[in-house]
C-alpha cells in the first residue's frame, strides 16, 4: 500500500497569536516627487562631542581669566600692604616735625639770650607738645608712681624699704615707660618698696 501524505492547512487556534504581516509600504513609490529633494533649511545636527569640546574651551577660558584676575588681586594686595608698612609712620612724623622746629627755635633763642628760665620754660612746652603728638597716635605714658608693681608694665631696678608705702609699690620712677594702645613700647624703670 502506498502511503499518502496529507497536508493540512494550519489554522491558528485561540491560544496561538496570529503572526504579523510584513510591512511592505516601503515598496510603494512615493506619492509626491518633491519629498525626494533634500531639504536645504534643515541644518545638520552637531555631534555631541563638538558641543562638549566647545563647552570645555569656554570653561578653560573662564578658568584662565579667573586665575589672571586672582593673580592681579594678589599682586595689588601685596603692593598695598608693602606701601602700608612703608608709610605707616607718616602721620606720626608729620606731628613730630613741628616739635623739632620748636627745639630749633629754643636753641636759637638760647644762643641770643642767656636767660635760663625762659629756655627751661620753652623746653617744657616742647616736651608737652611732643607728648601730645604721641598721644594723638595712641602712644601714652605709663602712670607708674604710687601704683602697685606690675611686671608687665614696670621694670624694677631697685627695692627700698618704705614706711609710707605698702610692699611692692612703685615709690620712684627713674625712666618713664610708654605703651601703644595696650602694648608696652617700653616699660617704666622703677624703684619698688619692700617690706621691712
């Protein structure tokens, strides 16, 4: 007996999805010939790498400008600081120069006139003028006489027993001390009382 091959057409069942048909629309000719012409108005898109390179160049340029500005600022600040140090004493010197002028006048007057009392009075005025000039620049004399001994302000050159003062009291100033604001320029040289 000769076997027969039966070919059956496959029908999809409910459970099997239907196979999609191939899209053959690309085979159809275009309806309008103008769609085949290249569009001149549309610019070609830039590559992302080109955008990144442009942004990197912009950032580098900004960085160089900022560094140059910072360098200029540092140089200007250093120059101003040096000028400040160099000319810091200018106001003090402007106040002291008239004192020198008065000393010169006192010397001239003493050479012409031998009046010792007038010369002494003139030098007292010059000394007061100099002390006022220093005070305008916050350099003041340390008031030490009859004050308790303070090693931060005073330099004891001697101790003496004293019945009139308690121990560790300044009983005599041998050289005035001065301070600038709250910093000691020169301590006062003093004689201090000691207990008997």
